[in-house]
C-alpha cells in the first residue's frame, strides 16, 4: 500500500487573481503607501525621529533635511532661514529642540582671530543613557545639556575627587564643558569617559571657562604630558588636574571678591554667533541692523 505524503496538497488550487487576493481588500479609509524602492540619492532616517512624540513637526522636518546634507554644508540659522520660509526665530527654536533631544550638538570654538563660532554635529541616533549595570533604569535618548539620570550608585568603586564649582551654572556653559570633555578622546583614546564621569567633571571645566580661558586652552591643560603607561582611572587624573591647576581669576577681577554672575552664552537667531544675554534672541549687530519701528 502506497504511503500518502501529508505535506502535499490533496488537489491543486486555482490561482488567486485580481480583486480576489486576500491582501487586496478595499480600504474604507486611512493611509495607503505607494512606495518605489530607492537605489540612488536617498537617506536612511529612523522612525525614532520621524515619529518622535515630543518634537515639533518643524524640528522633525529640519532634522531630516540636515541629515540629508553632505558633510561640510552650512546649517547655521541664517543659511537655513534663507533656504526655508519659516524664518529665523522658528528655525532657531527647532534647532534648540533637536539639541535638547540629542539630534544636534553645537560646540562653540574660538578662532585664531578671537571670534567665537559654532560647530554643528548632526546625530542620526541620539545618545542612549543606561545605568552602569544596564538593568536598573530604562534607556532613553538624552541631549548634551541634560543632567545625568538618577541611577543607583556604583558599589565597590572609590568616588572621584571633588572638582571646582562654577559661580554660574548656565546650561550653555555646562554644555560647552561637556562637549569639551567628550572631545578629549580624539586627542587620546584613553580619555574615553563615561556619562557619570563626564557629569562629575563638567562643573570643574566650567569653572575654568569662567576665568576667561578658551576651550582650546582647557583642552591643552587636561591632555598635556599624560603618562605614557596605561591610565587606570582617567577621570580621577582629570579631576586632580582641574583642582590642582585651577588658574586664578583674570587680573581685572579682585581675587577676594565673589565672582559676578555673568549672562549665559546664547546663539544669535540671526547670524548663529555666540553672545551673552539673559535670554535667547539676537546679538547686538543683528539688532542694530533691524529696521526701526515708527
């Protein structure tokens, strides 16, 4: 007696064509995708950006545009305002949104001529912060200006030495300090710091920047003459240097008097230059160029 093959169909099925296909049912409403596969001139954008629950539609669209640009393109407020009709104020607000959520990093640098310029880095995947043991706290995207997540303290590890504290804790100043610490690994891969170590050291770097030192000068002070052998705890070495080599206040400021509170650094909504002011807006040059209201 012949054995029957259980995997073979008992009879041939007629082909399903036309509107009888189960995946071709009529739609009563909603979105329908008519997609064509791209083979050239396309950019991969994550759904974490395009469907972000907290970003505005302008910020999402601006991030997609920036990620599609080639390296070296100008993405300052003035250039973007000339390209799009939304205007400098709305574009500046969208850039701040993207910076808050980690899709942009803007680092201020001083040119040899003394001018402060802004270097923008686009991140197609925002930084993800976890607890040291990767189990106690959920992962979440964070921006460079945010404070560290409250995670359970590490056990069995000696705490880092204390560092100087700045008189002004403006977010822009701490963001510049954090960017400087993050950039140290470019000079020496051994100076790769954790999120917790960076948050601990950032106020010490901010205290140096308050004393009118440029980021490049602080960078040089932290990375010069490093020991040739391996660094067991690079964060502890940096904390020692920030404390032991803290420069004095500028000559025009009395050392015995308390440091005055200075306005935080702001990014001009007209020309993207850095200037000090109590709130976001335009620098003095851009304000002077506006037409007078009768």
